[in-house]
C-alpha cells in the first residue's frame, strides 16, 4: 500500500510523479530541485540552491510525519563535482551523525546546480 505525500511547502511536481510516497514505514522523497515553492523561482547560487533543495526535502518529510533525522539514504546530484566540498558544508547543517548513507552523482540538471532525493524510516 502506498500513500501520496503532497505539500505546498515544496515545489509542485513538473511531471507525472509525486513529491513523496509513504510505503509501509518508509517515506520516499522525489528529487527536489532548488525551486522556491512560494514563487516558483530557482534559488540563485550553489549555497542558496543547496539549502533550498534540502528545505524542500525537509518539508516533504514533515508532510509525511518524518524529519531529517529519520533519513537513511540520500542521493545528491551535482552539476559540477568541484562543488562537492561546498555542498558538504551545507549538508552537515541538515544531517547529524550517524549520517545517512549517500551517493553523489555528477549529471546535467537542466539549469540547476544541485538536486537531492531521500528515503526515510518513519518514527514508531
């Protein structure tokens, strides 16, 4: 059984996908781009884009009853791996040890510098 997660605190999906899904005791958060939900505009610069992506992930998780501490897996998509260290500095503000497992991928992101998706275990 899966349940769609929707919130106006994260960008509306740009295609046929959900912001998040709750399945069993897990929450799956779709890749969150650095779109500011209130305006639909892209955040500017790596730092602002990184924070906005992570805020969007946080807001989808909260809509499902979870928090960043419940995240067990993260995938980060960077347009330029030269930004790896700068992204990590911001990432550590959102996640605390033990950190989720993570994969970082370099890819073309249609005009953005970073995108983040996550999987969380719901609290009991």
